[in-house]
């Protein structure tokens, strides 16, 4: 089936004046233009939603569209208006989507800021795109929160049965892939072309099989990059960085396999393995005399949303006889926590003594609010600002501002990506004394860390 040009819509402004109510064409045989009578019953929990999709895919031939609607920047709404208001807004979003559907269609909320829409008897890509554009236009009309208008934008990924899958799981993968494409290409609506989607799916499936085999064969290794504290003259932390020693492709960095691990459900197992390895190595280094050394481990926001995450961390620390204060958990800024469960688990870990830090700080404007919402103990200045410090007025201003914030709030400040002596001097001149980067050491295999720590201790 060909993909008409109408499937790809260039994104436009979110002005409320340009987002009118969807036009209704009564008595049309075109499912994209069916009347949109009030239909709150169409907003259902995920279980009955996917049961309906499963039933529809068994028809011969199955003709349905599955849309994944991703709300842009919703965690910023939580930051500005509060989580209670955010929850009310999510409910209102679902109801507004339901109001624009035919009575036989369904919508459900499947994630923090994602909705899935089932539209039956839709076999034409053009009709699916019309439905998606109509739903997005409805969401652009401002909502009222706390007496103030709140304007949102969203994007949609489309999957059709049977072209992109014959079961709910395959259709969701296709719709999510299309939504990611829409985000990366700055589009309103997108559908992954069938051939490209099939190739991407097969690649993910193959890498997923290799990831599982790699876990069994012990191919995942942890390297450590030292973090130097020039105020104390010692290495006070090492950051754990996973590597995959692939049997044919060699040593792979995280960005070459972790995104696929997330998509195929392997990321959590890899993260648990890294945490265990890191704690085991740290116990050995502490036993060798580096009694104040900490290890920093990168985790995703998804880990914090797991109900047993606190227990998993606590059990790992206990297994290796480490105090909670020996562990630092890093969240990258684009994955900052959203949702009550994640926030509560972060707070519980902090109460137990685990350190929390924000990586890539300064790359997203909403992060300042997390400094008082999350029990953060450290922030890491993003390498993009460190690279130009002393040479770019903008970078100088941002670095100085972050240093000032950290000082006022009593946070540890770490500059990452330090590669030149010039950067070292500029950072120290501005009051930043904790750094990591290739100027001091690349990430090292665990067996090489002992020697580095001993050498650093001798020269401090």
C-alpha cells in the first residue's frame, strides 16, 4: 500500500486562534468525517482497549488504525501547575479525545503523557491521517488550569492493520516508531513506511536476540571514568559506564545498543547487571583502602517507576555490604522524573542515604524546578557548555550561573567532558573544582581502576 504525501504534516504553531473545532460532516461514509457526538464512554482503561484491538485484528481482513498520541513537554505542566493539576489535565485530555471519536472508536491512556486511539474500519492511510489531524487540532484548544489557559501541542504516529501488524503488540510498536519519527522530524503526523518499518523491526528483533544472548554469555562490561575533586586532591567518585563486547562488532558504547534495549524490554536487566557489577567492584576498591570512594550509576526514569526499584537497590547494596551513601544514581536531564511513584521512590532512596544527581544539567529549561522537587545532591554541567567555557560569552554565563546555583543550594557541582587544560583553568577560576573527562582519564576497565586510584593517591 502506498503512502500518500498527506500522511506527513509539517508542524505548525500552537496558537489557539489557528486551532478551530473539528469540522463535522454529517452522514458521511468516510470514517474520518463521521459525526463526533459526545462520547465519554470511549475513554476506557488499557485492558478493554487492547481487548477490542485484539478482537478487531482477528477479522478477515482486519481494517483498523491505531494511533499513538504523544503530548509535548507534559512534565513542564507538572512543574508549572503541580502534579494534581497535571492529573486533572490528563483526564481532560482523554475526555476531549473521546468527544471527537465515533461511538465505535476507543481511546486509552497508556503512559504518563501518551494516549492510544483505536479507529475501526479504517483501511486508507489518508483517512487515518485526517482522523489524527482532527484529534490534534482538538487538543490545541487551550485548557484552563488554575484560572489560566494552558495550550498544548502533540503529535501522532499511525499504524494500520494488517499493513503494519496483525496483533496489538506489533501495531503499538509501529505506532510508537511513527511517533518517534514525527518527533525527530518535527512533524505533526507520521506513518512509518511499510518497508522501512519492516527493516527497522527486523533490526531491533535481531539486536534484541543478540542482547539476550550477550547477557547469558557475560558480554556486558562496566568501565569507570574517575571524577576528580581538586579541592580535596583525590578521586572521590567513579562513574560506571556500560559497554557491550559484541562478538563481531567489538566494544560498543551505550548509545549503540541501549535505545534498542529499551524498545525490546532488556534495558532493566542490563541496568540491574551494571548496578551489581559496579557495587561489587566498589566493595573491592574500598577494601583495598579507598574507603571514601563512591560509584555513580546512570539509570533511566523508567527504572524509578518500577514498584520494586527501591528494594532492588537496597538488596544490591546489602549483597555487597555497602552503605547507601556509597552509591550515586544519575538521571539525565531529558529523563527527569515524572509521576508520583517515581518521585516517591527517589525520595525514599534519598532518605536511605543514596545520592541523586542530575546529568547534562542546563540543557532543559524546566530542570530548575526539579532541584527543589527532587532530593538532588549533585548536578553535572553539560559538556556542551564546558567545551566552550572561556571562549563563548553564552557558555561562560551559563557555567557561572550553574556554579552559583550549586553554591547557594549546597550541591556538588561536577563539570563533565573536560578535555583541555584551558577548560580546567577556566572552570577552577570560576569556582568549579570537581571534574571528569579525557583530560584526566578515559573510561577504564575495572582491572585498571586500582592502578589509577593508587597513582592519584600518590600524586595528591
